[in-house]
C-alpha cells in the first residue's frame, strides 16, 4: 500500500511537470502555418482538459483509498477494544494499527497535493483559454482577427472539398479612411472602425463570420451561401456601413464602404477565391465607391447600383465625407493606377 502511495505521488509530480512544460511551450512558441496553428490550439485545449480529468480521477481514487484505510483502522480499534481489559494489547494489532495510521497520514498528504494540483491545472486551463481568445481577437473591434478568419476559411474550404458545401467571401473597405484619419485624428478613426464592426456583426446572420482583415478592411465569410443567395448579405453589409455615423467635435460624419463579393468555385483554392473578392473590391472603388461588385469566376460586374438605396450616385470618391473633391479625384486616380499595376490575374487552380 505504501508503494502504491509512493508511485501515485511520483506520477502526480511527473504529470504536473509534463503539463507545465507542454502548455508553457505551446504558449511561448510562435505560430507556424495557419492550419498547423489551428491544430495546435485544438491540441492544447484537449491536453489541458485531459490533464485536468486525470488529476480529478487521481484525487477521487486517493479519497476512496483514504476512506478504505479509515474503515480498516476503525475495525482494528474495535478489535483492540474487545480484548480483555486486563490483558495486554495484542502485539500484531498494535503493529497493524500503527501502519494503518501512518498510511492514513500519507494518504491525507497525497489528497492535499492532488487538490492543489487540481487548482493549478484549472488556473492553467483558464490561462490557455484566455491566451487563445486573445490570439484570435482584434483588440480594437473585438471581432475575430486575420488569424481567426484564416481558420474559418480553412474549415469552409474543407467542407467545400469534401461535401460541396458552398460559401462566399465579402471584402469591405472603408472609403477614404486614411484621409479621414488625417483630417479628424486616429481616435475618431478608431471609433469609426469599432462602430462599423459592431454594425456589420449586428446586421448579418449569427453563423456568418465578421472579421477585421487589417487596417480599414473587414472580411465576411458566409457559410452555406452561393453567389445567387449572397446578394442579400451584401445589401445588409452596404446598409450597415451606411447607417454608421461618427461624432467628431459635435459634427456627424457619415461613413460608406466599397464591397467585393466572390463565391467559391469547383476545384478553387482559397488564394484564388480571396484574390477574386479583392478584385471585385477594387472594381467597386474604381466605379465610385459606396457600392458593391462581384467576381463570378470569369467576369467582374456591379451588383445593383448603390445596393439597397434609391439615392442618386455619389460624387467622385464617395466615402467618408469632409474630404475635398480634388483630393477625392486624386485618390481615385491613384487607386486606379495602383490597381492596374498590382491586380493579379484571375483564374482557379486545382487543389
């Protein structure tokens, strides 16, 4: 029995060491490829959960062992009390009783160590969960960040390859955001991004993924949505951004965005899908902003003009108002020139 307690104690120490090293190395190691990073996160969650369960099982076993030893001790004490009062205590009873008491003390010490290990593992598990949440969340908007978006895209791409489950991607770029920042300050720009992110999240379905892609760009993943059914989401996206207003020094500044849409095609890689969504976004910018274009795999074309609105077309540039027309035209010309130089070729690739 003493050997069992010793082995259990050594196993507990090794368990705590392995847990600390494994979780510590995971939290300190830079993320590798995106798919590998997602697998690392799942493995870390599973490891923490399994270690916590194992420690709880060991603790339960130690408690059961302690209860059994207590019953043995009580029986020995009862047997000793039943001896004749005038006779000497049986030496064997005294020996066994002493051993049992020693084992009870060792078991109590083991239970205390196990209870401490449970608390430590719970804290480590919470720390890992917090680290995962922080690593996958944009701190400014509270939306999933680029890394989380890539994980969602990989999941959608796997479902498309295995089950032909369609999905679409919507790219959203706030119009003339750099000029807005330069004119009104970065605090106002941050407020605009937070408001737009909240508006997008509130306008779309609960299972649609709204992420901050970087800078003033957002990305939306629409699961179970092909090109013919994605138009409604694009309409909601345009309207959500347009309904956002930013208050700066008592002045209300409207916000608009350019939007690009693409839906996955047979045998298409994610790189091609994202490239087509970007090309549709740039086409919306070139066409005057505050509108949406789509790439159907062959051609670029506008969605209905100023989606969801009956207002007349915007002046050159559209976007965050308060920017001079000359500056808007210059930005439009610069955007067109850069797009012509940088726009990659379209096309799909077999996996």
